[in-house]
C-alpha cells in the first residue's frame, strides 16, 4: 500500500514486471479502445506498449489485431 500526506506527491517509484504476450495484447486492445479515458501521465506507457506490439507484428497482423 502507498500512503502519502495530503497534497504531497509520492517519491519516485520503479516497477519491474514482465508482461506475458497475452497480457500485452489484452492491455493494448483495452487501452486503444479506451484511449479517450487514459489518465494524464500514462501517455508514455501507452506509447511504449503500442511500440512493443507494433515491433512484433507485421503490418497485416497489426491491422487484424486492432480491428
């Protein structure tokens, strides 16, 4: 659990997690479908996730994946 004093930002965090291919696919589709609800500050995470997906798929596979 992370607790902070009111109006105080938490210290820098680091999280290391190895996503499975299935988790990346589910998260990628979810974030793309809900991009308009993406909280401010998660843009770089979203971009990294999309780049990761695009780097593993052919153009045709990416079209199918996101359709």
